[in-house]
């Protein structure tokens, strides 16, 4: 009777688990990568170098025009400040170039007669209107002295500009007469009203 319940060798072999065949086409289990938050790391924020625009999109044409005028006003103020500071990006064509900067430094490092010319001209104008012979004579003499002093000072400025420009920039393509006139015209303006504003002090060696 025991032979009836005895399992055959074939049955025993068929009951054992058959290992599955792994092929390359079978999907591979994905590896788990912990996030930076779980690792205690933080992602640095990207810093933008562009100008931040705080203004919102305009709702209508009037608002757009208002924003445009405000933007133009800011740009004009920035350009004016850059021009006064001598920034090459904002300078006019007549003020650009190392030769022009040298001429400005030559003028700004010395006292010029031209700074007193317009003040003296105002005194002469007032004196000529007073119908007193002695005052009118003094006004005429003052006018003649101012004219001679300005001419002499302009000649000295022109010579110095020519000398230093040729020493510092022997291969310059700038016309010397234009540079000399540029220096003379700057010398005729008040120091505080010069644009670009002086970058050197009085008496500084150039």
C-alpha cells in the first residue's frame, strides 16, 4: 500500500521551482536616488545679472506711455551722470579718446584767464552803461586787458597741448588744431560748469 502514496521521481522534479531565465530585454529595476532635500543639501539660487524690472505689464496704452517716459527719464539721468563722470560710453564724440582726456587734464590742472573772462565782460557791460566818463574809460581798459590776457593764455595752452600730445601720443590721428581749440574752449568755461567734470586737481602734475 505504501507504494500507492509514494511520489514518483518525475513528480518530485516537476514540483521544484524552475528559475526564470533573465534576458536583456527584461526591464531592469530602477535604482533609488535620494533627493537633495533628504541628503540635507540645498540648490543654490541662480543670480541674474540683468536689470530687474519691477514695473508690471501695462494695462492700457496710457500706462504704457507713462512707463516708457519714466524709463527714458531714468536713462537720460544715467547718461548725464556718466557724461559728467567722464565715462566713455556716455561721452559725446567731441570728448572721446585718450587725447581729449589728456587735453582736459591739462586745462583742469591749471588756473586759466578764461574763467574770469565772462565775469569781467559783465562788469564791462555794466560800466559802459553808466554815463560817467571815468567809469566808461575804466571799463574799456578792463575789456582790453581781458582780451589780451585771454589771447596770451590761449597761446600758452595751445603750445602745452601740442607738446604733451606729441610726447604721449606720437602716432595720434587727431588733428592738432582741433585738440588745441578744444582746450581753449574748455579753458573759457567755469571750472564747476565743465563737462566732463575735472578729474584732476589744481596744481596736479600731468
